[in-house]
C-alpha cells in the first residue's frame, strides 16, 4: 500500500511539473516566435502582440486554439501546428516568466 501511495505521489508531482511548464525549454523553442514577437517577447511592430508577461493559461489556450484550427490565422496556424502540448506549455511558461 505504501509503495502504491509513493508511486501515485510521484505521478501527481510529475503532472504538476508538466502543467507548470519549463521556461528554459520554452526559451529554447521560442526562436521562431522572436521573428514577430521579439527576442524578449516584446514585438517591434504594432501588428504583433507582446507575449512577455502574458498569463500562462491564456497563452496555452490561444496556442492550442491556433494549432487546432479553432482560432484562424494563416501564420500562427502554421507555426502552432507542429507544437505538442508540452511545447505549448513550455512556451507559455517562458513568456509568462518575462516582464
């Protein structure tokens, strides 16, 4: 029984870490985002939104919507199509960590 509880506790911890995202992994993946959204998440042109400091949940929701075709934009749809759920969580964690 104690072994089962230990395994369940480790699984819960892994899930919470995954849900939180890895900002370092997100930063490593953000190279293509920088072209429009800026190297530090601050866009140089008004037509692109700033991502730095956005709430993580908001960024996850929007990236998944672009990826899944629920939100339409030819550029963002193509960019998001290749992202896994973990990539999206990591990118969101990275941009949310920027001020």
